[in-house]
C-alpha cells in the first residue's frame, strides 16, 4: 500500500510532521512530499519516523492552497498512492479538503487515532467541539486523513529515506501573499505540549508577567480565555475555546478561568488539566485533574519557583 | 457585488451532548438550534457590511431539511436578501460541498463565504471542497476582508502568524473570529424576514464518501485531586511522577 504524507519542514522537524509520517508508516510505504529550501540533512530525519522516499519541490516557497493541492496530487499519481496523510493545522485546513475533492476521496478531518480496519476503514475524530468522538467510515478507494495535532505519540520507525527533487506543474496561484506578520518563534498553540492559560481572574494585562514566568520555566506556550482576548489584554491568537483555537496539550494549566462550557470545548482534549481558582465552586474544577483553590497572584509565582527547583534537581 | 454565504444549523453552544439509537444519532431532545456562530457572526455580517457599503446582494445557502428553516429565517432577519435551501440531509461533507458548488456554478458569485468550521462537526471541510470543485482560490481562516472592485485584500491565520493576501474574485473563503462583530436582529428585520424568498431546490446526485458509524462520549475525568495552595512542590511532584507530563 502506497501512502503520500504531506509535511511542512522549516529549520526543524515539527511534532506535527513526525505524527503525520508515523501515521502514514502504519498504513503502508511512505513517500513524503514537501517543498521549500530546507536542507537535505533535516529532511532526511523524516526517515526516523518511517519515510522511505522524500519528494521535495524546491521551486515552491509559500504555502499556496492551489499549488500544494497540485503538488500533492502529482505525488499521489506518481506513487499510485491510496492514502494521503497530513496535519490538520492551518495549512492542512486549506489543502486537505481540496485534495479530497480533487481525488474524489473521503476525508477524515481531524483524526485522533489510527484507523480501525476490522470492518471497513473507520477513524475516530473529535466532534461537538471535543464533547464527543465520532467513528467515521470512509467508503472511497482513495482516502485523505488529516491528523489533529498532538493526537499520537510518534514512535521511531527507522528507514533510510531516499531524497528526490520533484517539480510537477503547480498551476496558477490565485492568492498573492503581500506580507507575513509573524507571531514570533514560540511553539504555536495547536502543537504545544504544555500550555499555561489565564482568564479574567488576572484582573488586567499588566499582571500577565506571572503567567509568562511560569510558561518560561516550563517551556510552555501561553493561552487565554475569550473575554481576555476580546478586551485586548492578550492577542487574539491566544484565545482558546469553542470560537478560538482548540488544543490538546499534555498539560493545560488554567488560572483565573471559570471553566464555561465554551471554554472547555476547546481544551477538554488536554491530557492533564490543572485549575487555579479562588472560587471552590468554579465549574472548571469538574473538568480538572488537579485543583488548587487559591489566589493566582500567590499560587502562580509559587508554582514557578517549584518548577525551577524541580528542573535544577533534574540536572 | 454578489455574495453567497453558506449557513448551517448547530446545537446551541451550551447544549448537553448525548446520543440515542445505540449511539448512532445525536439526541435532539431539549436542544435549541442556532446558526453556526462562524457563519452568522463573521461570514454573514461581513458580507452584509460590504454590500451595504458598496451595493449588491447577499444570498444564504443551506443544505438541509425543513427543520433548518428557522435558522435560515434568522439569517434573513439579520439582513440577507434571500435564501436557498437544498432539500437534503447534510450527512457527508462531499455531498454538501457538491450541492453548493453545483448551485453556485452558473450564478457568478464574487465571493462564497463559509464559516471556519461548524461547531458540531468541526470539519473545516466544506469551503475548501467548494473551491476545488469550482476551481477557485480558497482563503482559509480569514480574519479580515476588504474588497475593491474585483480585488479582495484579506488577513488570515497561517502557521506562525497572520498573512495579508490579495485575491482576484471569484474565490471562496472560510471566516474566523475578527472579520466582523455579531449583530442582533431587530424587530423590523424579523418581520421582513418572514416574506423574504427562501427557495427550496432538489439536490443533485452525489455518492457519500463517508458516514458516521457511531458516536462515543469521552471518558469522564476520574475526579479532581485538590492540592493546598502552599504546596506547589507537591503539585510538581504529582505532575512529574503521577501524571508524567513534565
Ligand atoms: C457562543 C459563545 C462562544 C464562546 N466561545 C468562547 C471561547 O472560545 N473561549 C472562551 O474562553 N470563552 C468563550 N465564550 C465565553 C464563555 O462563555 C465565558 O464567558 C468565558 O470563558 C469566561 O472567561 P473567564 O473564565 O476568563 O472569565 P470569568 O467567567 O469572569 O471567570 C473569572 C474566574 O476567575 C476567578 N478568579 C478571580 N480572581 C481570581 C484570583 N485572584 N485568582 C484565581 N482565580 C480568580 C473567578 O473565581 C472566576 O472563576 C463563549 C461564549 C459564547 C456565548
Ligand atoms: N449543511 C450545510 N449547508 C450549508 N453550509 C454548510 C453546511 N455545513 C457546513 N456548511 C458551511 O461550511 C462551513 C464549514 O463546515 P464544516 O466543514 O462542517 O466544519 C460552515 O461554517 C458553513 O459555512
């Protein structure tokens, strides 16, 4: 069985790329397709997760939905692949549905597990904003699977990846990129394994230092509740929940967030949830693994110190 | 400017999620339906703002059954000129996208707007599929939209930041937070909506490529372990040794 896995690799193989390649290697023989000027050495690391062939399109340097669709479909034709696997990230949300429409292939949007194949081809995905899981069957010969970031633990699956330059016709680019306003180099929220988040309980934007300090010592990404982004205390891209970013980190620490159902909808896929709130009745405690009834202004700095002490003892 | 906004109905965000018939069907008992927030707050309202400023029309389109009509009327009350409903069960994303693409094919819309995702299926699929079927660009996760003649300037969320892009119409976009502010329909709008055209048309053939076999609810948390606010060393120890996340 031939599998095409699409990844984006800049100066490092991201967790999302490892997950996609590993997922693909569990379905069949993996040909990775990618683009840009990333060094051969970095690309070959994909072999660690099961890539056998790597097709790289050097002439493409931007994530254009039409060009990427043509690139991926050309790789499917070249390898006669049955599966296309990619990450359900910002790029994936643009190209996944396009590829599936072009190939007339059923699409799993946001797979959270490997397929169950004892009776057809069935994959689990989150629905109802993480409040339920659907088992979706695909009936088409070709299948497109977009993986929700942080859903699998990619395992080493050593292959000696063969690299080949690939330059099919990419067609027309309908979208012209004028500018990229960067958010900095931190781990983007959907891929973050550790997240420290805060809400209206922090009282004002000037108090976020204690949230950032904790995030720094943990190597975590920061997030916030919706009202905090709406009133401009924090940037919009940090807003998690039903109408913001949905995340599923290993650890989600929430300080001064009440735990409204729309907030939970975006974070309830987290493996472990720690809640810090002065109100013992805050609904978030019902969704928490560890709870601290206390003042975030005291607890956060204390937790930061405890993490520092712990990290020092580990070295 | 001729705009088409894809509208779907979803359970209210506070709904309790349960399933019936051996976990194969969503339990509608006591559930209130609303217009999918991304479709209503962002896609529809921005479309209306553009047409109010520059002239034109906003049509909504829904693949659904008569049970969708109340949410369609809500979109008309907010200000859409007319609505189309393709009379079918919107089970499979390919099926839904195909219906909308077939309808739009000969109608010369400048922009087709969808929401970023439906809050029930969270598929983020329909917009990209329509764009591919109509062979137009797809601007996913757009947070800002301005149109000047046939050139649109948009901002959208991409990996690591926000991209400013330019696209020539026609194209398809998916709308995310930031594009507009929610509008509450007023009495006049609600009255007017009753007589605005809601055209019901029949679906075209399209084999479903996927189906939901069953649903399940995620495992319930086993309960919260409380730690004294003074004891953050204990929390770190638990996160390391018990939860194994740091
Ligand atoms: C359709 C819809 C979609 C929505 N989507 C989202 C979404 O995507 N994401 C989202 O977050 N919300 C969303 N909301 C809003 C949501 O309903 C809540 O209003 C919001 O999550 C509350 O934010 P909060 O917890 O920061 O603030 P609050 O509800 O005001 O809670 C503040 C909490 O801080 C605690 N607190 C106060 N002082 C301290 C202190 N010193 N130390 C510790 N704790 C303290 C309080 O006890 C309280 O629990 C949505 C709402 C609707 C209607
Ligand atoms: N049944 C439907 N009828 C019309 N538009 C829909 C329908 N389902 C989804 N959409 C549109 O497609 C967007 C993305 O939906 P989804 O791919 O299900 O997440 C929604 O925000 C709507 O704009």
